[in-house]
């Protein structure tokens, strides 16, 4: 059987998992990231070409500041630590979502990692950050309007964050 081309994962339940282990929600987030690293390696072995990770949603801003700060610092540290490895493993990172709300330093890091890996072709990881489906559709409409194009299905699809990428065949929610 052919492997799926595109697998999408909604990361969920990490905080509850940490508490269940009698540790903290943040402990769960940290472990969650370690699992992501394993998932990436397994996806490469399974020859999956696109892996979409729903990391941080537009809803997640409602969380306590402390937790948000921790989540963003984990992401920042991950980029610092993994950049060389991602390049070596031929992994392309693409951020989907509106990152304007993130701190400048993190935005720069995200820009840099996307640039450094833009020609990689083993697997593409779509990292959904401050992502919301309504926001993705709105963004598509704005781009269409800007270009003065007509509103039709093809144009809407062509201006989604994931244009040119096959739709996910498998969607997993972890929590
Ligand atoms: C997923 O786990 C990680 C993020 C959304 C950042 P959650 O943080 O949603 O964990 P629960 O669902 O509250 O346990
Ligand atoms: Mg959750």
C-alpha cells in the first residue's frame, strides 16, 4: 500500500497528560515536543511527504500568560537546537498561520528556519502557528481582493496557506 502523502496532527492533551503524571502542564508540553521529534523521524521513514502539525491555535491566546510564554520559549529553543539537524535531514519547514502576533525575535527565527530549509525535499512540515481555519479563509479572500481576482473555488484554494499541497489523508487528534 502506498504511504499517505499528507498526515495532519492536532496536538492536544499535552497539558492534561503532564498533570496526570503528577507533574505540570508545562512538563506535558515539553514531552509533547519530544514526541513530535519522534513523529518526524517516523514520518520520514514511512515516506510521508507532508506533515502538518497544529501547534498553536488562535484559541490558545486565551491561556494563562505564563503558559503561552513557556510554549513560545519551547518553540524558540527547538529552532535553535534543531536548525542544523533539520537541514541535515533535508526537512523543509513551512509556517502556516498569522505569526504577526508573535515576538519579533521568534518571528525572525521562524523566517530564518523557513529560508534555510526552503529547498529541502525529504518531507515538508507545515507548522501551524496562530492558525485558525476562519483566519486562513479570510486571508485567502484578502489576497484575492488585493489582486482584483474573482471569488471562485479555484482562487480561494490557490490563496490558502497550503496551496499546492495535497489535502491530508489522515487527521489525528492526540488528546
Ligand atoms: C497541546 O496540548 C499543545 C498545545 C495546544 C499548545 P494542550 O495544551 O491542548 O493540552 P490539554 O488539551 O489542555 O491537555
Ligand atoms: Mg487541548
